[in-house]
């Protein structure tokens, strides 16, 4: 073979390889789902429902038609990705188990941001698992009923004030107060009343007993859980409930409720103002089970989203612990 023929043959192989790569790339692109993000008022995610078989790759081409959005899958380790206007972000995800997975927007794009959700239906043979009802349902709690504490501490309860009273929790007679089952099923006000009625605690002042309540709440969480919850709250809750928990987030303006109809927000967004977690009359009257129920189920008719499909159970309990830090002083 002369040099000219060798060059021609090499060029043919090169062009053939490039063509094969081009065909492979086009097939990969044809297999991908183009997922458009728009503000909820303009339609949200399109398409909003996706289907894939377990173990098979789901290829997504994410793009925004208006403002910056974010894409994440609830209860997943898959990191969130930005979805920018006029650009395409390629993402491939694989689900090992059949089920329905919720994807959602991670960027606060407007007051109805939380409505930007969609579903990925993963098909395959399912193994039926027993379903345990959430604790609020097991306890028969009406989480929509408004509760108001009748006993309010004179100051903010603190776990740093008295080592003497916290030493009481080392005694066998006080161990039951520290159990997760006891803590989760009772409001801070109920626990304070239990301590007040307990002969072992009769010599302590009302404020000291409130400090003991704060100790019980702190003993049922960890610094790591609170740190994660603080981040979750900032990303998902603060825009409505406020960074300091006062119910005065950036999306809360001059909204009022008149004859059951909310004014000051787009239709369908809110019917009541977000909860003020800095108000002891509210937060000290509700149990951790009550708050977790609100988080996982949402608030009927209040605009409070359902987060049970987004957060894991551990994350919901961590968030509950964090909400009480608006009432109890944190220990560094």
C-alpha cells in the first residue's frame, strides 16, 4: 500500500469513527427527557410526571424558560443542580427501587415557589413493606386545632443557668423525662406541669423547671442534627417563616385575613399568616409530634406545604428540634 492510499484509508476510518460518535451522541440526546422549568404561575415543571424502570438511567435535559430555578429529588442523596434560563443542564439519575419520587425546585423563584413539584414514577416489582403511621396519627392529634399555652415562662428557658437542677436528671426518678417517647408526645407546657406536680421537683422555682424543660429538649437532639436543620430551614422555610422564626419572611407582606379570604398574595397561596415560632403561647403549647405532623403533612388551608415527600424522617425530627430553639436558649 502506497502512502497516498494509507492516508485515504486513515481518513476513512477517522470519518467513520466521528460519524459513529455523532450517531451515538444523537441517540443519547433522543433518549433524554427535556424538562422545562417555569414559575408556578406559568405552569411549573413540564412535563410534571416522568416514568422510568428501576435500575435504568433517566437522562434529563434541564432548562428554564424564565428565571433561575433548581432541581432536586426528595429524600435523595442526589445533589441539587441549578437550572438556568436559556441554558441546558444534563443530568442522569438511576433509581434502585420502584416507587414514586418527588422532584422540586430549590430556588425561591416567587411566592408560589413551593408548588414547583413533579413526580418520577419508577416501575418494577415492589416488595410490600409495612407502613407505620406518623406519630401524630398514632397519638390521635388534631394538628389543625389551634393551641395556646396558659403557662408562660418569665424569661427564656436556658440550660446554662443551673447545674444543680440538671444533675437531677442523673437520678433514676428523672430518667423517664429524657426518653424520646415522652419528649415527642408532650408539649413543653405539659412537661413543665408534670415536673411541677412531681414531688421530686417541688423545691424548684417555676423558671428553674422551665430550664429543666429546655434541658429535656436539648437532650433529645444533637449539634449535628441542629446544624443540618438550620440549613434546611434557611433553604426551605425562612422565606415564609422568617430567618428569626417570626413569621415575617421575605414573601410575607401586608397580608391579612378577611372573612376567610387572604389578601396581599396571589390567589391560592395563603389563607393565614405563617406561624410565629417566637411566640411562646403557640410553640410551648404543641408537642414535637404535632410539629412533625405539620411538616410532613402540611397545613390544610394555610399554604403550608407537605414536606414529607421531600425530607427524610430524621430530617423532620431535626427540624422540629430546631424550631424549639426559637424558645429555648441554645448551648454552644
